[in-house]
C-alpha cells in the first residue's frame, strides 16, 4: 500500500534523526576528552598518582578536573562511564543502513553496470565487510605495530583506501561512500566495545580487589581512542556525502574519500597540537585547503561524466515490470520526463545543475520504474519535487502519480 511507503519514509527519518543526535553526543564527548587530556597541567601539589589537572569554566561555574594516568589509590564511590553514545550511534547507523541500502538496495546499493550481483549478494557483502574490517584492524593493533603508532596509522589509511576502491567495484557511488563511513565507524565503535571499555573494567576490578592496575591497559585504550579521534571528521564527511553527487557520483569518488581521510588528519593535528600547547601549526590549514581544492577538481575533471555518456539500455527487473504494467505508467513516465528529467539527466539542461541530484536518473522508462517509490514520495505524497515547483507540476499530475503508485503497490502485494 502507498501508506506503507509514507510510514517507512518517516521511520527512516526518525532513525536518521536518532543517528545524528547520538553521533553529536559521541563526537562531542570524544573531542572534549581528547582536548582535556592534551591540556592537562602537572604540578607538585597533585595527589599521589595524579597525572595532571585542568580548571575549566562553563555555565556559570568552575570545574576542577584531575586525571590519574593509571588509577586512584581507591575506587571512587561514583563513576560515570562514557559508552552509550558510541553504542547508540553505531546501532542507529546500522539500522539506517539497513533501511536505506538493504531495503532500498535495488536503487541505492548495487550497481549492475559495475558487477552483476543479486540484492542478497550485495547485502551479504555489505554486512560481512564491516565485520572483516574490524578483525583485520584489530589484528594489526595487537601486532608489534602498536609500538609504531605512525606506521600503524599509515597502514590503516592504506586499508581504508583499498576498501573504498573495493566497495566502488560493486556498489553505487553513494553506497560506496556510506559503507566506507560505516566500515570506519564500526572500527571506532568496536574499539570502545571490545577494547576501551573492557580495559577500563579490568582497572576498576583491580582497584576493587586492592591491586595496583597494570598501566598497559590504559596505554592500549589510549591508542584506540587516538585512532577514533583522527577518524571522526572523515566519517562525518562520508555520512553527509549522500546529499552531494559531486562527491559520490564521480569516477574518482574513492580517491576523494581517501583524500578526505588525509584532511581529517591535518585538521585534528592542528587542534590536538593547540590543545597540547605545542604550538599552532597553521600549515595544516594550507594543506587541508589544497586537498579540498584538489577534491573539487577531481569531481569535475575531464572524463568525469564517462559513466553518463550513453543512455542506459536494459530490460526491466521483475519489480520494475510491475510498475511498468500498472495502469497510468505511460502518463506518469511522460510527466516525470517532462517535469523532472531536465535535472535528473546524464547531461542536465537546467541552469546551474551539473550532475543529476543524488545521481537519480529519470530519462528512460526503466529509470522511472526503478525510482517509483521516490517519485511517489517526492512528487505525489508531497510537493518536495520539483523544488519550488519550478517546472509547474500540476495537482492533477501529482494525483496521477499517486494513483499509478497505489495501483502498482496493489500488484506487488498480490505477488
């Protein structure tokens, strides 16, 4: 039923809202504690075992914070743990990935022009790759490379570049960007769940049992926390990328993603150095700007439109065939191609539009059928498209879209 599409879209919106809220909480606490840790000051009057302290002012009051590098002499009565921000961000992100890229996989996940795989195979690759990524990364961190953090970060960067390229061989550009972000976020959240929190619990248990905790657990947790700190900004970029075809719908999208990881390092290096009172390396902003300009060039360089050169010629999938057979499809196809395809085209004809918005093409019957749900939600159930109704889509045309989609859904429910 057409009502299901509306309900499902609102569920997706709600989960996306939750994901953004929890991500703000996680990233905010991560940035705060990294800045706090780097800004700690040592002096002779600190309590035994304290590594440094910091005075802060906020909200009309003063805060006096002390850090114990290993642990205090005895367990405090009250201890606040920071973990649910990470877990909730990953869980809501995983749910959102399933809603958009698994349920909507035929449109958003797999690209049969790159690899002829089934939707089930695409979902399997999506799920398994996230787990495999964590396993590889974890093994690297537990090897001797942990004693060489810069080399370890370089290897991690190479791993991320390889994954971006590999995702791009089977997924749409939009799905590649999002999955690379999910791949990275899985590493970050797994660091909290499998390494940082268990190590903290070992330290707490030692304190409760009257033992002096081993400093190695704090050292291991600090390494993983540092990795999370440098990966945060690229993950945010990848989360937002699905709104910008110039990022995901270009020939070199996986290279753009790789350069964004470098930008994340340069930006965080500036703030980490400043918070640690080791100077303000403004050269990092120059490097970041150069990388960003290069990304802009890559997105519009010659031959960037190679994947749009020829109009797609293919048959209909079984689901698309039902939309095609539904009463009113020819009329709706004409409406969409008349009102929407000047932007949603291989070579957009609308002034200022250089790439089809969100890489959605609506020039052929198969493309209209493939985007049936989006057409219904954007131009039937709502007036979102065309934006500001710049092509003067009539209410009667929107009504035809609704009738056609409802008819097609009735056909699908009978299958």
